[in-house]
C-alpha cells in the first residue's frame, strides 16, 4: 500500500502504527496466562493484529483496506454524509433527509436549474412578485437620489444668482442712496428749525416766519424746477397761517 513502511514509535506496530504493543492483544482479544492472545473472530496473530474478513474492501498484509465511504475493522460500517445508518439493513445503507438521496446520502434528491449543487441541495426559487418588488424598491431609491441631487443643485444655483443680482443692484444705485440720504438730512434740518421757531415768543416767531418768506422770495433759485423730475419734500411749516390772538 505504501512505498515505504512507517517508522513506528516505541510501543506501536503495524503498517500504520495502529497496534498498541502495551495492550498485547490490540483490543481484539484477551491475554492468556502464558502471554499469548485469544483473538476475536476473524482476527489472528500474536497480538491479534491481522484479519481474515473484509466486506467492502480488500485484504493487504493482513489488514482490511476499505473502499470509499466504508469503515470498521472489516469495512462493514457504511459512512453516511447526511442522515444515519439503517440498522434494519445491518447498516449497509443510509436513511437520508428529504433533500438528499443515494446509498451514502451524497446526492441531491431534486435536480434542476433552480436547485443548488451538492451539498447545499437548496431550492433557490424566489417568487416573481418578490423579485419585482425588490427591483421596484431599488428603482425608487435610485430615482429619489437623482431627484434630491437635482433639487440641491437648483437650490445652490438659485442662491448664487440671487447673491449676484444683489451685488449688481447695490453697485448700480450709489447715486440714489446718496440722494436719499441728502433728502433725509434736509428734512431733519427743517424739523430742527421748526422746533427752534416754535420755542420763540409770539412776535419773534411771527417775524421769523416773515423773514423766512422774504428769503424764499429773494432766492427763487432754491425752488426745484418741474423739469428735474425729482421728488421734493413739503416744508413742515408751510401750512395755513395761524390767526393772531390777543397774546400776539
């Protein structure tokens, strides 16, 4: 069987060093008082190391060499990959699970394009509606990602355009802002002047008003022409003259 014999350790013997010399009879017989062995049936030798029986194999050098998927001293025990030996048949066959078959349960009970190969032998059958639902969910996720990305891009683009428009508008209207600020300053000055005149006594306030009217008649250039098309603010004191009272 082997090109070279095994070099056994002390206390062991046999082609595969499987016999324990300290047991004297290799667990296949009983030791006699004279040092010999009374071997079990089909075994012989000084320590019962040889056999004359081999059910599923062949004998070589007094040892039973078993075929594939068989074991035991006589190669009489079947090896079941799945399931268990059938004792009713003297363990010469196996009782297999539902998805396995064969003498050693080493084949798939069903064969087909949707059946997994041995040793899985599982039905890889997925219902069509489940596959369609899975595909639909995947498509929805893909479309949702695309829509969200497009919305984000449009939002960023809109913000950028609004910012550019604001900057351009601010750069084009410095003269309008300056004119508005000047108009506010003039209004504040006129309100201050009116408050100061209101604080004067009656005769002085009347003379002040007359002086102001005289100045406006003397300097007509201060009046805004209609051709300028600019908005003018009414003088706060340009109201109906107050009647003189006994206090005046």
